[in-house]
């Protein structure tokens, strides 16, 4: 009985460790919106808190705020053209994130790939 409890505890610990490793998105990520516009994000994850930045069309740094990552769900806000844009997404794997935001013609999604 004790062997089963120890094995289960070890298995749960391994699963938690592996899920934490996969969902750490700290680093530089790049992608394209509508296969036209290059985007790049620098993320810094600290547990479930997410900070980071991107560059606007004018080249100025735009900081993200209210960033969270829970499991494979990611969410943050950022200022855009005098308003606050909310971005949500999913961490697909250690090298791919899909982000979604509301555009003028509805939801827009795009993939980011982690830079090596």
C-alpha cells in the first residue's frame, strides 16, 4: 500500500514538473499576422504571471500588462491606438503559441514560434 502511495506521489510530481516545463514561455517569439505583418514578442514568465513587450508599427516598444498563463492558456492586454487590446491564446507546445485578438473584421489568430 505504501509503495502505491509513493509511486502515485512520484507520478503526480513528474506530471507537474513536465507541465511546468512545457508551459514556460520565457523568450523571444516571432510570427506573422495574415501572412503579411511580422510580429515579435519577448515574454518573461514567473509562475502564472506573464510580462513582456512587442514593437508597434512605428518601432516603439509596447509593454504588455495583466499577463497570465495558466496551464496552456495565455492572456494579456496591451495599449493599441489609444485603446486597450485584450489578447488570449494557447500554448500548443514548447515552440508554438497561437494568439487571438479582436480586429476590425472579427477575431484574428496567428501563430508565434519560439526563436532559437
